[in-house]
C-alpha cells in the first residue's frame, strides 16, 4: 500500500513539474536562440484585450496631423482593420528599424504596420504578411541644376556613386544593399553614415543641401519629389522587392487573419479611393505644403502661440489644450453650440463671467478662461484621485458636462459596487446611465438628467487626439 501511494505521489510530482514548465514557457519571458522573447500574443489575446498595439513610421502621407485632425493612408487602413477586429488602436511611432523588430519580439507591439522590405535576415526574426506591393530602391539627390552650384556632384547612374558619401537611415536594408552593389559593380562608396533621423527628415536635408545623397523606396521617393521640386530620384539601385507588414514569430492566427484581410481590403473600392486620396489627389500635395501639416512646421492651429503661452502659465501640455479646442470648436473662435457655449474652448456665458471674460469670442480670453476652468476642476478632484492620468479623464468629463454630473456618476458607481475613483468601466458607465429615468431619479443623484454619451465620447476623442498629437507634434 505504501509503495502504491509513493508511486502515485511520484507521478503527481512529475505531472506538476511538467505542467509548471509548460506554464512557464507560455507565460514567462524566455530566450530563443539567444534572443529575448515575450509570451506568445496572438489574435485571440488581441481580441480578448480589445487592443491592437501598432508601431508605424511617421511621414507626411501615412500618418500625420492636419489642422488638428489625425490623418494618413496607413492611419485610415489601420482604423478599418481595428474596426473589423472590434478593437481599439494603440499607436507608437518609431523610425528605428531595430526598435521595431525588437518590439515585435518582446511583445511590445502586435503589428509593425510599416512598409517593410522582405529580406531573409528579417524573416529569421519576424513573420511577414502577404506582400502589399513591390518597390525598388532609388538614390535621392538634388537635380542637376541644383548640383551645378557646387557640392559633391550629380550622380547619373550607379557607377557615379564611386567615392561618394551617403547618409542612410540606421538599421535599414539600404545599407546591406549598397554593400552588395559595391561587390557587383566594383564601385567603392566613399562613406556611409547611419542616421536615426526619419526618412522624411533625410530627404528634406537632401533638398536643403545639408546632405547630398540618401536612399529610399521608390514609391516614397515619388511622393517626396512632389513636395520638394529640386529632387532627382532617377537612379534605381535595386530590382523590385516585396513590401509587407510584420508580426512577431508564432503569431500565426493573427498573421493568417491579416493575410485574409489584406487580400480582401486591397481589392476593394474603398482601398482604391484611399490610394487616390493620399497618393494621386492634388489636395494631398496642398495639404503637405500647408503650415498646419504636422510634418512641415509642427503647428496644429493658428492659435498655437496663444495656447502654448497660456498652457505653460498653468502647467498644462499645450497639445492637450489644442485637442480640447479642436473637439470643442474645430478652432473656430466664432463657434456657438445649441446650449449657448461660445468660442474656441466653448465657454458657457456664466463660466466666462466667473473668469472675468469681457469678449467671449476673443481667442486669447477664451483660451485663458478655458484653461483656468480646467485647473479649477483639477483642484476639485485632486484630493480623491491622486493619479494624474486617471484624474484627467474626470477633469475632461467635468469640463464637458459639469462637475456636478460627474460627482453624481461617482456616487452611483459607489452605490452599485463600482470604484468611484476609476473612470473606465466604473464611473463612465454611470455617467452614461444618467440619461435613464431609474438612475437620474436615484436619491444619490443631485443634478438630475444628463446626456451622458456626450462627455463619454468627449473624453475618449480628446484623449485619442491628444495621443496622436504627442506622437507627431513636438512638445
């Protein structure tokens, strides 16, 4: 009997050890072939969590802010993808290729929605989607007219690269390709400097004469040539190569979903219209040349200087204030709401009076009073909600609907077993319910009916736009 029990115990211990090892391999970070890897995060995890973590590169066509609105070819594609997946998008901007790949390997990103050249080396580290299109690599230089004034000399073909100095993006395929080109042609490039600058910045430096040569994909170069009229992109450096998005290794379900989605979406009329809007329309060029395109001056609106000055005086991020003003008035100082709110920050007359505003449509007065209101709301909530990021959601909701209604929602949340000091899935739920008779007539409610959907959406939209502004607008 004792031997039988001992055998059973040994079997249990073995099974426990085995299950522990399996669980550790699934949940703990591990090293695979010398590379750090995070737990597998596949389609099911993304949908369960309700969040798609995407890394994109910032440029004037794929992802940017124009007159306060997040836009871009890639941005709109990803919004459609997230809509079909029924998840929210979390954007990270990075022009560093190694950071992108490591981010996929470690689980920081679910998707690298960049136009990545498919190479055998990269395929050892990430999984690529089906090719989205093909492109070639081209030399970017100033045209012959510009070079006739001096500098390092115009290059007419690949052999003209002999002895020339180029500046290329760090950790890109362009560097390895130039090395192969040297072996195939016998030329010797004088110097290759690697830069952490984005592609757009490097092309701009070529146009201005700060550097003479860089290399980029032909489809991108054609867009830059529309913006910078003194560029030459005629020297082709490679055969056509596949361009794709990337996911981490072993995220096979997500990769398969993306392949199917890309196949269907890229064949749709919506995709054709999107391509035309960003790559072929004359408006796209006019947008890029605007002072309020984020890639040109880093400006959001005509009121940036006022917003920066007034925000700094009260220790607010001017980009947050801009996100509020954009949502409230679309930067129209004469805007008036159905409820009687006016100006860039949509102040109610009684609020304007309380903060000493003499002309509610004057941009400076309106912005100053709006920021003072935000600061007052923040002070009222600070004692109960210590975390700044959490408190900001309550402040924004109060700015939109009034502090009294938000306090009502907090009391309702507490009464029904939710956390009155947490916004998401707690207080926001009961602010939404304040449009229902059974809730706005509840004894704990002091301010009655509220159309809760408006502050609920206001918080989400402002924070979403603020995130995009932080991605592409300098602080």
